[in-house]
C-alpha cells in the first residue's frame, strides 16, 4: 500500500505545483480558528486522500481541516445532499449552523443551501459572469471570510 501511495503522489505531484493557495490563506484560516469555528473540506475528486493531504501539508494548511470528505470515498458526490449531511455529522454541527464556501454555483452553493446550510460563493473562473444565488453571499478572496462571518453574526 505505501508503494501505491507513492505512485499516486508521482502522478499528482505536477498538479500540486499548479494548485497554489491564495495569498493570506494561512492568516485567514488562523483568524477563522480564533473565531472558534470548526473547519472542513468537502471535495469532488478522484485523487487519493494521501496525495491531497500531502499537498495540503506542503501548503501548511492540513491541520486547519480536521474533517475532510473526498467524494471518491462515497457512493455520492456534490450536489448530492448526502455528502453535505455527512460533513455536518462528522464536524458535529447542525446544518443550519454551517457556512459552506464553494466556487461552483450548482454543486456547492445551491446544493449546500438546499441541504439547509448557509452558503458563500467564492469568485472563480467556474462562476465568472454568473449571478450569485439568492440567499448566498459572495466573496472574491478567502481573506474576506472572517469579516463576512462577523457581519453575519
């Protein structure tokens, strides 16, 4: 199994060099932790968790996310509401107490809202020029999130 993980990393490593964290990501995550928030990741992916988590570790942000759900581990993926419900169970919060941040309007924002979560659309090429769904907030950078949360509260 360790050899398989090594090969998975060899395949993923070039992608990890392209996938960079936004400026101020660590500072933003630190600010969110200071607000006593529980953070998690819900990702539609076929990439093995060992590679994804190695990448997050290299970026210095893995430990901010004690709950990580990767769709390949389930029989469902976003926008299926079951993955959002599973995330809520694992993070130990009621759906209405969760703020889900995503860059896909249908798979992330609308699906999270349909499940009962609050939703934030993170500006990205995946939603450029599209209207933010009713009831959702929009941010351009992750660094805007702490101020948005304080405003919401």
